[in-house]
């Protein structure tokens, strides 16, 4: 299909060819008309040239402007050409280009700001693509789900394929229905799914808010108040009752000789049981009165070897072997040695109890980065138990008080350590301690 420019040139050529033919005919018959025809032809050529410039140049400008907009180049502007209609069109075009450029710059700046806010947000953000796969994750989300060198392997995967317990938890997350997730006994999160429009199509995103510190604080406030009340009432009662029972012992000589042993034994049993009850309450009260750690250079290897010697006889009775893989250099850190030793003792005793008899405990340390691992091949953690680990008063042992891991949690949190308890793919359960 011919362009407008070609059609115009073809029209000019045909018209002037006719005028030339007419002039040739008049040259021999009518000299006056021949001269007039020549003048007309000359004027027509001049007018055609002006019309060509007037039509073709605006068309070229329009074509250049259209090509620039197609290429999303909003920097090309035109200067007036001296024609009123064309100058009006150029003015409108230049104004439109300015508006598009400002809008583009504004949108780009807003996009950069949003990306930086998402990346700096303490809440985890997962952005899904149109197919529902994880397209983008900020630093907080990567830290929550599982940091790894380089881009996370789960990028490009659906939510249900996320590692560990995250997959089942987020894969079933319904939009607009926030859900609290306690993936282990320590970490707790609130997950919320929503959507946004991208080029007219719906895309989902998930926001993960960590609640660990908030829940621990609320939990401690609750059990501190309960333990203080229990400790106050029970200790007051026990002191008074033991005083009365002690005074009853003075009446033993007044009883018949046959009744004295039973009377004395009953009093001793009652006093002993009251004393044990006071000790039982004192164990709980330690959670409330745990002082701030007094940091000093502490040899971690010395603490671990002390634990091995302390639990050696019990381990031998259970036929549990200890395997050591300690860092070559001395591992000295800033810590409260008595508190850290008590926490490690609780962890090691739990490992022994998880094994029962005939098993192994592996103790490993690394210096750079700092880490401690106490691993056992006893019973694996179930998902139900894993969700309630480090929860106050929860215990899987018959008659257990449920304060061992809670005390460990509070000691390690006060030191600023990161820690976790999990069963690996090979079936071993490891308690790990390291730097955050």
C-alpha cells in the first residue's frame, strides 16, 4: 500500500507531465499561451515544493514521535516549524511527552522506594508470580524460612514446596485469613496472604510477622505471676506446718512405747514431704529469679568436658557412648559460666533420657563460626512435640515439671545466642547453639 508521500509525489509528477505536454503543443501554435503555460508550470513547481515541505515534514515528525513512543523514549521533543496547525500539534505532543516522562520517573522512584521498604522490612514478604510460585523474597523471609549461600533454592517453587514445616503451613494459607504459626517450640509467626493487581492480573503475596519475643514476654509475665503467687502461699503454709509438726515431736515421750515409732515416722514423713514440696516450688521460682548473666571469658570445652565427667557414670549404666569432635583451638567466649553450664547440663540430660539405653551422644564445636552441637540417636521428635518445645510446663516425661528447656531457653536468650532442637533426615536429634 502506497504511503501518502508517494501518492503526493505521483500526483505532482502526473500534473506536471500534463502541463509539459500542453506547453509542447502550444509552442508552435500560440506563443502567448505557451509563455503563460511555462509560467504556470514554474509556479506549480514552486507551490508543489512548498506543499511537499508543508506536508512531508510534519508526517516525518509524526512518524518519529510515534516510533519514540513505541520505544518508550520520552525524551524526544520537537521545535515549532512555523506552521500554525503543525505547531499546535507539536505543542500537544511535547506536553504529552513531558507528562509521560514525569509519570514514568515518578513510578520508577515509587517502585524503587517500595522495593527498598520491602527489603528493609522486619516482616518477611513473599511475592508470588502469576502461577503461584515464589518469585521474590526479602531478607527477613529468607532468614525465617532458612538462609543459605546464594539465592534460596526454593525461589520459583510453590508455597507448598517450601522447606521444613513452612510448606504445609503456608501451602494451606487462605487469603484474608491470618494464621498463627508455631513451627517449633521457640519461633512463632503470624502469616497473612493478600493480592495485588499487576498489569490487570491478580498476584498474591504473603507477609510473615515474627511473634517469638512478644509471645515469650507474655508467657513469662503469666507464669511469673502464677509462680510468685504459688510460691508465696505454699512457702508460708509449709513454714507454719513444719513448725507445728516439729512441736508435735515433743509429745512423743508421752505416748505409749508401742505408738511412738509410728507417731515419729508420720511426723518425719510429713516434714520431709513438705520440704520436698518447697524444693519443687523453688525449682519453678528459679525461672522467675533468673539473674542477668555476668559475662566473663568462659572456656566452653572445659564446661563440656565437665558435663561428660558428671554424666559419665549414668551414661555407663545406660550403655550410652559419648563421641567428641571439639574444635582444635580453645573455644573461649563471653558468657556466664554457671548459667551456661546449667543450660548445657539440661540439654545433655535430655539427650540421655531420649536415648534410654544403648545409644550414642555426639558433642561437636566449631570456633569460626562459633557453634555447639549435642546430638543423640534416641527417639525422634514428633511434629506435635516440636511445636511445643521450650514452652513452660510442657514435658514429655512422666512426672516432668516442664521447666528444663524453658530454663535453657531463657539462659540462651539472655546471652543472645541462636539455638534450636530438631531431628535431622538421618533420625538423629541435635540441640545446636550458635551466634545469630
